[in-house]
């Protein structure tokens, strides 16, 4: 098990933005160092991860004083591992200038708060495979779960291929090859929703206001929009979809989810080669 000495603290209740000041003051009184340092030795995490997909969703905010640690960490995870990163920035607690948040991200976090036992609304929050939530800078806790689930088929890899056809005025077309598989419970996979997530290019932003004002922070795999492609009944079939303005995005992620939002299959599509990759 990989462990780090980080202490457990929450960023804020986050239902009210005013609590950000209280949270920061508490951290200062407790002597907590908010400066980020990558918590593992070079190669340590990479060697521990298995080959199965793991989806790491970060719910973050430029206005949150604790979020930079999580933002830096997911940047490192993207550089160093094959974990599928989705960074979702909430709009209920945010800066007014230079925002990268969306109402959709806030709604998805609310959905997880309803479906995951004990989950609430706060930032930074990490959701692993749509089924477990962690404080976003408690790296040791959620990385242990990521390692565990990467070593067993909790999430299946999807087969996504580009379709060689030229449709005027349309973006690249892809084909999702769905084949029957078993869920972790041993049941047949069926009645699963197919979702497509579009990710903005990575960027460094100088935060305009609030507790992080003036900090230049990295933001990677920024979720810009998502769409439900359809539903899969568990039988062999091929599902086609088009990404109309793919040139505006960095990459895309295809997920199969249960009705409770648990992720059971995933694949990332790299815009550079338009091939599915883990």
C-alpha cells in the first residue's frame, strides 16, 4: 500500500462560498502546509498500477484554497500514469473572471452526492469509478483504491475505432464495439448508459481573485461538455457517434454507466491519432 503523511482536512462545506475564509483560517491555525509536492518516488505509482482502466474524477474550483494541491496532483497523474482523468469545475463556488466551471459539473457532483453513501458537496473531491468519494488531497487513500481497482476488472476497456468516412460539414465519426461482459458482481452487464465527455485543452491560469489570487495553476482534462449517446442492452452491437467540433477539444472519454452512475467500462480517445486508448 502506498501511503503519504497528509492530514485529513476538508476544503469547506462549499454549499456557501463564504465558508472558504473559515476553511483557510482553520488550515493556518493547524499549521497545514498547502504547498504541493508530488508524494511518491519516481516510478513508484506507475509500477503499482495494473492494466485495467480507472476513472478519476476531480471536482474542483479556482476559488477553493485547498484545490491547488489536487489540481497539481491530477496533472502529475496525467503525465505519469494511464489513469483516465476527468477534471470537473463546479459553478456554485467559483471566481467571476476566467472561470472554467460549468453547471453540468455541479449537477453531476450533486448526482454523486445522492448515489454514493456519505458523499456531500465540497471541493476538492475525488470520485473513483463513480462509486467512492475522497477528499481531493488525501492522495494515499484514493490512490490505494485506484491501484486496487486497476488490478481487477472493475472497469472494462472499451473498443472505440475511427470510422473512415467523409461526411461534409461533420466532425470525425467513431464506432463503439460493444461485446457482452460480466460486472464485478458477476451479473451480466445490461441497461447501461453510454456517455461521451469532451475535454478542453490543458492550460495554466493565473487565478483572478479569492484565496488563490495571483497563483498560476495547471488545469488538465477540463470537462467542457458531455452527452448521453444511448443505452446498451448487453447484446453484441456497434454504436456510432460523431464529435462535431473535435478540433476545439483535446480529447474525449467514452463511459458506460449504471443507472446509479457507477462506471463499468471506459476508454479515452486521443485527438492526435483519433484512436481509443486506456
